[in-house]
């Protein structure tokens, strides 16, 4: 297997294996786990296969894309809520008035991405956005616009999906790295 993870590109996984099960299908969910740690989650984007001569095995080569790539493929629609909170008709015709970044993201996850089985978890709420318009746009592009609108000189918001189909909203300073970096310790670089 070959997994590529980057801060400025979608995670991808290419993997090959031998198996006697049925042919894997494009868009089939994938969870790549090593020693109990979930490293990659997404869907199959491409399948190549061949029979291994003299056996019942197939040799499968899969190219997979992460869940965030799926989010960029889905559209938001034009949300209108005719009852409930925070106010009647808010959002109306795709316009959210005085919602936090996290509340707008949660609404889009539930109403535009619900069929994908994604969940949403926020470690920050982000500021209240006075007006935010959502009109038949890529959900991923909307999330990018939201974190930009909710960021300032001291807070830099970002979103990502984990391997288990959870979309996260965080401030870049929310989660500490699992290691220490120090100029006095040459092994930390």
C-alpha cells in the first residue's frame, strides 16, 4: 500500500492485494487500518484486477480517495428552514443570518451530506457570521469559505475528515502535536 497525506491536497491510498472475494466496486467504502490504528478512510476511485494463473485468487489494485474529496463532490442545495430555531425561516433561500461557523457546518453536514453517513464534531464554534449565503455550491468549497470567514489574526480555523467519516472543525492551536520540537534536541527535527 501507498498512502499520501498532505496539508494542501486530499489524502489518497493506492493498495494492491490478493484475494478470492468478489471484485471491489468503485465508490465502495474503504478503511485502511495498521496495527489497530485507522490511517485512511474514503472510497474506491479506481479498480484494476487480474486472475492469478492456477489459483482462484484475483490480484486487485485500488486507488482510493479520502472522505473530504467526497465532500467536494456534493452540492449544498439552497437551504430553507421554515420552522424551528434559531428563528423561523433562518436559513431562508440559502442565507444564514447570525449563525456560528460550527452551526452552519453542522447544518450542511446534516442536510446536504446526510446520505454519505458523515458525522460532525467541533472543538471550536468559531465566531458568529452575520450573513453567509449557501446556494448550490460544493460543500467542500463552502466549508473553506466558512473557515476563512471565521479566522482572524489570532484564530485560524480548519476542517478535515478523519478515517471514520467524522468531519472536524478546529483552531490550528486546538490539538497539540504528539511530539515535542526543540532547537536544543537535534532528534526532534
